[in-house]
């Protein structure tokens, strides 16, 4: 899918309807902008409930912290 938008004089961009529907984005949803070269990656900020268990199974031994840095 290719969709375009124009930056307004107030530096706002409307996300095309086809993109919003495909991504299931809703009004009021918060997004993060991550610079990537000459572009930017736009991603929705996950809700706390979506992050639950994200590190399940992660190794906890040999963790580093500020005390073991040179």
C-alpha cells in the first residue's frame, strides 16, 4: 500500500484512512517517532498491559549494572 500525506502549516500530518484501518489505529492513541536516516519510523506506544510478560524467560544471571562498569 502506498499512501501520501502533506505537512500542514501547523506541522501536522493526517494519517491516511487506509493506513489507520490496516494498523487498527484509533483517535487519541499515542505514538513515538524514531529517526531513521532521512526518514522516521512511527510506532504506537504500547499500553502497560501489552508489555506484561515481555521479558518472560529472560536470563537473570550475570546481569550488569552501573557498579560493574569501568
